C-alpha cells in the first residue's frame, strides 16, 4: 500500500483536532491543524509542519503506512530533511516521490538517502543540499 500522488488531494486536510492516537504495537500519530502531523515508531519518525517534512531513523513500510493515516497533503512542502535517516525502504522512496510532483523541493539527506535518490533517478526531482547535521535541530524545532 504505497503513497501515491493521489494521496496529495485536497480532502487530506487534517482538521485541527490536536489529538494523539496511541498505537501501542505500531507507533503513535499526533494530528495537528493546517496539514501538520507527527508519526513516531520505535525506529523512526515523520513530521510534517509548515512546509517542512522531516524524516528520521528507519523510514519503512510501517512508518509510511501510519503516516498515510494522516492523509497528508504535500502541495505546500518546500523542504525535506532526511539527514537523520538510517534506513529507507521502497515505501519511503514513494513518500519522497509524492512530495515533489511539480514544485521544486529542497532535499537535505544522509549519504544513504542521496545514494538511493540517485540510483532510482529521482535526483532531478529535488534541489539537493549537502547534509548539515548542525542545522538539523533548528529544522526540527521549526517543524515541531
């Protein structure tokens, strides 16, 4: 069950519930207003807020499927921080592909993610930035 460009539709608004959905065996989903959400598992996280998508740890099928429950919209995403990614599976690559269908999106990524983005030919879809671990805390604070 991959994330497709169709998942970036207008009916993906999250509403302003601000609730947290505990999923003890899988992870936790926190919905925010204005198309923002945080999804945590034991091994990874995805945060979408204010046009920034932050990926951290293992971006695997489980994490992406939990994030899909938020019905995210990517039309306002202008920056992806994947500098803290230690593993990214096919579902994670599909997530990245859904982020950059039209508008230019900047991507700061770990060497692992950059190698995969190049290997699958997605490098032309992003404005690639070298990973700068020193700026990660500031981006995370801005995103959530």
